[in-house]
């Protein structure tokens, strides 16, 4: 893509996006401008990726066709209001700040501005993110496609209506935490069975990744995949029985219901 990409803020998540788009060849480093308040950090990014180091957020805003706001949620609106007058009419602003709605962004940027709200998750840091992309009505099909392709450069991304944002928080944004707990618990049990701890983490994590890959790549229902592992009278159905008895699936559902409700509550405060 020929478009000029700007980053205001480029910490953990900004850098994951930056690396993804460069590594995939979608954007050449010379078309990327970055500003963060610490000149040494911008300089380090310039040295590592050969991007352009900007001297101010306004400079990034002036040049960008697509502008990423990749700062913490508590300063996102302030930062956006400071650069708003420097933006071009057609610039697409992409906010990755958790919890900030399209309407709140539009109140600061103007209701005539193309805005995308995106929510990546932490596996983006290892090129396996899941990102929801929610454009406002002014964003064109081409802009949406550009944004989805950028987020797919370090994982997977899909367009999602904003009404589903709390489900996104539950099923991908917050979800790595519960998955890590599952891996930890599996490893603890393997350690109980005598396996060294580091080896137990590898076995548990690889099994989780492989199982997820089967769901994504075979298109077979997860319940059917589970059934295929359970031989009659065997070890696996024994574990499944205990998980059911302990309310495993119900615990996950109830936890996510609370997570989604909390997300909704926070979005109103
Ligand atoms: N990390 C995640 O897993 C994750 C997942 C989903 C969404 N998000 C969202 O991503 C956003 C960024 O999170 P992060 O984890 O990448 O944070 P981070 O690592 O702390 O990075 C924040 C960046 O903002 C810069 N910054 C601070 N004050 C600024 C200002 N006044 N003007 C311009 N830039 C400023 C920082 O620059 P200096 O280092 O120079 O101070 C840094 O580059 C957040 O809104 C968060 O909600 C993160």
C-alpha cells in the first residue's frame, strides 16, 4: 500500500502493529512516521526499523493517511484533540484504546471524521493477535480493507459491529488471561504427575495451540473434535466427566458473562 502511516504512541501494541506491517511488506518503512514523547525511544525505533522519527504528534498527523492512536486510554482523547486541527480531511484515525467508543472519539475529532475503533489482544506481541475492527459510517470499503490487512499482518482481524464490542472483550481481549490460567493449571497437574515444570508448560501450551489450530483449520465442531479424542472407557472421557462434574464449561461462561458486563459498565462511566 502506498499510504502514509502515522503512529502517535508506539509502545507494546504500537510496535506490534508497526512490525507486522513492515514484516509483511504492506508498508515500506519510509512511509511510516512515529512520535512518542521520549526522543530516545523514537530514535531506537528509527534505527531498528528505518521509519521516520517525528518531532511532534502534529507532524505525524499532518502527513498521515492512516493515523494510529496507540497511547494509553486515559490520554487518548487529550492527544487526539491536540492533533485534530493538523489532520487532513480524508485521514483515517484508528484508535486501539480499550473502552473508548466511536461516539466519544467523534465528539473530540468531529462527526465528519473517518474513525476506526480497533481492539487487538496481547498475542499480537507474538504475531498471533485477534483484532476486532469497527469503522464508523464514513470509512470507505477500501479504508476498511487496508485496516483489516494491517491487523491481519500480525494475526487475524475481522470487522465487528460496535454492539458486539463487549463480546470481543470477553472472547479475545481479556481471554488470554483465562487461557494462561488453563495452561498453568494443566502444567501444575503434569508437575504433580512428576513432569519437570518447564517441560509441563511446553506440553500444555503446545497442546492448546495445536487444538486451537484444529478448530481453525478443520472446520469441525469443537464438540466433535472432543468426541474424537475420547475412546470408550478411556482416560480422556474420565477427565471430561470430572470437568463436567466441576462445572468447567459453566465456570467459563459465567466468568465471561461477568467480564462482558464489567466491560459494559466501564464503557458507561
Ligand atoms: N497491550 C495490550 O495488550 C493491548 C491490547 C489491546 C489494546 N491495547 C491498547 O493499546 C494502547 C497502547 O497500549 P500499550 O500497551 O502499547 O501501551 P504502552 O506500551 O505504554 O505504550 C504507550 C505509548 O504511548 C506513548 N505516549 C505516552 N504519552 C504520550 C503523549 N502524551 N503523546 C504521544 N504519545 C504518548 C508512550 O511513549 P513513551 O514511551 O515515550 O512515553 C508509548 O510509546 C492502549 O490504549 C491500550 O488500551 C493494548
